[in-house]
C-alpha cells in the first residue's frame, strides 16, 4: 500500500484540494457483495471527501459504494462482487 499526506497549496489566489490519504486494499476472499471495507491505519472520513476505485475504475457514491455508520466513519461498502486480488483504492481529499 502507499499513503500520502499533503497540505492545501494556494494556486493563482485559490486553495487547491490535495490528497490527504491514499491507501490500496487487496481483496483476500471472493465475495458476491456487498463487501465491507475497513479503512486501513485507523483512518476516518466525514462525508464526501473520499474517492474510491476498484481495479482502477472510479466508483460512484450511492451507486457503486455506500458510506457506513456515522461520522467520523471508518468503513465503506462496495455494492458489487469482488474477487481475490481485486484492488480497492481509497483516497481522501481535502
């Protein structure tokens, strides 16, 4: 996995969102879905600041994955089947 923490940098008088968290989770079991994912390293998220990919394909919130629990959240739920070796990338942006 990899993890990056950056800060917001002013650019042309505006604040630009930067990646605050970047983790990839490998699926260890075949699952017909839905598939719950616990964010690694005890990371949390509040709301829509997550970008989620499955094998490089960007997933859409509420169609392809759901938030689980109440903020600060530590899990998401993938709403499709996954197989051993699939990669779920989770990025938190500011």
